[in-house]
């Protein structure tokens, strides 16, 4: 999927929703409704909207702008936004959700999309993301990614 994204500069609805279902199957209908509800020029079908969204990600100038687009412009929560970006740019992004936050000390619980974006962009994007990706991969390999009480 990553190679197709970089070859075509976008993802269609099938590939895009494969990421959504992989991250949180329960969110697919809510995200589909949000994409179709957005007041944007052009057709109101999922294929067109997914292509437009992922093309804007591809054309974004940097990591921070990609994250901003997903969170502020399209209304994605940080865990889903980070999953989409981690699939498309695995060397630059990693999935960030409550499991990671619970394992990496010093990351507060954030309730609003703006505070999540501001905190994440200020405290994570200004540091090498590969370090966080390495930490997450290490936690997964050691089985620590589900030490959160929510995984039980």
C-alpha cells in the first residue's frame, strides 16, 4: 500500500479504509460519514474524498503539516491520524495511541484535537520520530504494548 501511495500520490477508498479498519474497525462508519459530510468541492463519494485527502497529505510540505491536515482540517483523532501517517511514511511516523502514551512517561492525556496537535507537534515532531518508532517497536517485541489496563 505504501508503494502504491507514493506511486499514485494518493490512496483510493479501499486502501484508505483498510488502514482505518486495521487501526479501529469500529470507526469506519463514523469516518465515512465525516468524509462525505465535509464541505469540499467535487463529488461526494468516498473514492473521490479519500483520493483528495491522501493527495493533500502527499503534497503537504512537511510532517507537521501532514499531521495538521488530518487533525485540524479533516477532524481525525491523533491515534487514527498517526496510524494513517505511519502506513504512508513508516520511517517518519509511528502509531501513537493510549498504549504508547501509557508506556512512554511524560505524555499527558489530551482531550481536544487542538491540544493533541499542539502538544504532539511541539514535543514529538521536533524530536526525531525514529526514536519513538524504535521505542514502540521495542515495546511490541517485548509484549509491553498491552500492559495498559484497557488491553485486558
